[in-house]
């Protein structure tokens, strides 16, 4: 009241848009009448109670509903009363729906439509940042698991190499000890033979007494030699025992090394088996995705058939066709970005690898597989006649085979990476192409409707990329939904010409041709429409000053003013002369007006 008094004293006669609201608690506004429909009051987050109450009192935000489409809002809110007249559920007065912000309401049991002539600057969407963050976290987790498995594989390979080195050292020591043991045994056998020969030596003392004495002396010498050899043999026995102990220790160490090698090979086999199982599961999921895509395509065909049967309801048919186009484009984009990504990389990045903890199989299953592998290994050894093969030669063969296998695996890995990169690039290019195509369709549709709005009409351009068709829907009166026409042939000559020019201008927004020519474009237009078309063409041509436009018309253009960007060229009137009694038209020259 004080502010109004000051304005009266100052003599202010302008309405400054001042709203008076008494301060009180925040209104308890009723929620939306049905699920799936929001009101402006339910989506706005206003912390100031005074502002919220002002919006309720003056803007009636609790009576304005919001919906994703016209059909969805009508299905949820419209109903017929006992008297057969249409009514809206709850306290809703006006319903706004996407994508252009058009609205409908019910007055006296009659459904009315209102089109929004201004393009929406912002649309209500879904915040997917949290889902993207979770997907990135899952991708990092999967990458971390892959790194752990690679480190584990490198560790097992290193342990396998070290074990083979220890095994070779032990085997060399074993051969050395066996050689020393064989040499000692040969010495002992030689001494024993000498002793036996010395003990069995018999001579005839009756004839050769001297020889007997000599031989007896030799025997005594041999006995002394035998005692020396026995002492030497006894001295060698501790070394032999020590060598035997070392031999046993080396054998035990070799057994441990073999067990470690066997465990490492089992771990490697389990890892390869686990990797193959994950690849099989991934292939099954890809097949399921293909099946789902076929089901979606069949459902889309059913939706198209249903939409063909709804042609009698013109406004509803236009809205359904627009959303069907949008849905098909979204389905195609979704089919191309899955299961590495995305693109991208995605493409393959979005594919969640199955978690190892989810593999719940009985240990007997792995024991059975292990026994089968052992049997196959034994059969392969028998087939290759490698039962008595030298371990060193077998190990060298194994090293060569392992190197060849690693080389082939590296080549396969490079080929897979190249294939993935090519597929990802192809998906990104295809997705970008679809985005360009969708952008051109939306831009053409918006520009077509904007040009028709200059004449008080509205319309849409429906691109059916699947059937490679283009359909026009024109509403003669933007405020009357009953004036829609989907058959352009039903329009008058002037309306059809204006619609054709609007379509050409809308398509021209996405073309890169440097020259554009329109010939006799205003032949069937009435004077008012003709002036509107010419003004629109001139404004559009001046905006696109990097292209050259040529407009040819037999009509009078005296009401158009030339300027530095607009040149008007008129044909000079023809002069005639008589030659041999017949009129002949001379060559016409152009002059700039």
C-alpha cells in the first residue's frame, strides 16, 4: 500500500508489474492428479515461500500440467463424463507437451489446441551424469582386474623360468655326483678283483722254491697295497655319503621345483580356461542383443502399422509420426553405441566383463577337467613317443613352442586391437552420420514451421529415413487444429506454392550450393502472400551473404527497393521490325534497374 501511494503521488501511470502478496505460510498445493503427469508446481523448487505463493496466486502453476507428448497427456488426463462431454482430471486447466511447447485445454466439453509460435530454448531432460560416472567407475574396476590378471600372469611366467633354472642346476649337479660315484665304484671293483686274484693265486713250491718266495713277497706287497686301498676306500666313504646326501637333497629340491612348475602350469591353464569362458559368455550376450534388436524392429513395424490406421485424426497422426521418427532415430543410435563404450570406445568399454566371483561351479568340475587334461597329456606323449625323451631337449622344444605361441598371441592381439579400432571408428562415423541426418531433419522442420508462421500457419516435415520418404503436414490456421492437411494436393494453388517455397527455403538451410535460382515462384500467389514470400526470400538471401540467389519472376517488382546487396535487373521491352512483311523480334538486351 505504501508503494502504491508513492506511485500515485509521483503520478506514475505505467503498470510496472508489481504483484502484492500477503506474507503467510507456504501453500499446501495438491499433487498431480495421476502418475506420469507433472505440474509446474511439482517440478519447480522454490525456497522462498512468498515467491511460491505469488506464483500460485497469479500464475496458477498448480493448474498447468507438463507432459512428454500430446497422446500421453490425453490418455492420462482426458475422460468423458456421464453426459458424454470431455473433461480433465483434477484441477488441471492447461496441459503443455513436448517437443514444441504446444498446449491443449477443455472448455465447455470441447478440446482446444494452441500451438507455440516460439521455439523452446530449453527442454526438460534426464540427468545421466551419475549413470555415466558409475559406468566409468565400473570400467576402471574392470581395467584394474585386467591389470591384476596380467601381473599375475607375468609373476607365474617368472616363477616358471626361475624353477626351470633351478631344475637345470640340480640336474647338472646330479650328473656330476653320479660320475664321481661311478668312478669310485669302478675303483672298488678293481681292488676287489685284485684281491680275489691275489687270494686264489696258487704255486708249486716243490719245483720253484725261489719263485714261491718271490711270489710270497709279491703277495705280501699286494696285501700291503690292499690295506692301503682299503684305507683309501674308507677315506672316500665320508665323501660318498656326503655326495649321496647332496644327491638326495638335490632330488628333493627338484621334486619341489617340479611341483611348483606343475602348480604354475595349472594356474595358467585355469586362467586361460576362465578367459575362454568369459569370451563365450560375451558372445552369448551379443547374440541376445541381436535378438532384442530384431524384436524391437518387429515392434517398430507394428507401431508403424498402427499409426497408418490413425490417419483420420490429423493432429494426433502428426504428433505420433513425429515421435515415431524420433523413437526410430533413438533406437538406431542406441543399437550402434553398446557393448564397447562407444563410441566409442566405447564401444567395447561399456561391455561389462563378467566378474570372476560370479562363477559358482563345483570343485569336482575342475578336478574332472584336470584329470581329462592329464589323460590327454599322457596320450599325446605316447602318440609322440616322448615317454623317454631327454628332459633338456623336451624343455628346449617347450621354450621354442612357447616363443612361437607368444609371437602368435601378440599378432592376434594386434589384429584384435586393429579390428576393435576400426569397428569403433565405423560406429562413431555411423553415429555421427545419423546425428547429422537427425539435425538436418530437425532444422528443416523448425525452419519450415517458422516460415509458415509468418503467414499465420504452421506445419511439420516428416522424414521417414527407413522408407526413404518425405511427408508434409500443413495447418492453415496455427490456432485451429482442425485446419490440418497432410495431403498437399488438397491445398489451393497459392497455398501449395507458398508451402513449396517454405520447404525449399527450409532445405536450403542445410545445403552448401553457392548458387540458387527460383523461376516463376510467385505465379499462383495472391498479392499479400506474394509480398510475404518476396520479403522472406530477400531477408533470407541477405542473411546468407556467402551465397548468391537469383529470383526470376514475370510479375511487377516496382515495390522492391534495390540496395548494395540487392540488384534488380529488368528485361528491356522488345522492338519489332518488318522483314518481308513478317514481324521478327530483335535480340533483347538487359539493363540494370
